[in-house]
């Protein structure tokens, strides 16, 4: 729903990886996780 998308974009929630993948697919993108040494 629009309210769920707004919360995701606003940073007020911590979505699961599955949610991130579904969101990326819905907007025509691919979710990529990258780990880097600090």
C-alpha cells in the first residue's frame, strides 16, 4: 500500500530482505547487498 511504501522510503521501518527484494522488483530494479571492510 502507499502508506507502507512511504514508511519504507521515510526510514521509519527496517524491512526484511524479502520486502526489499519485492520492492526492488516492483520498481524495475534489483536489490544488491554489498559488504565492505571498514
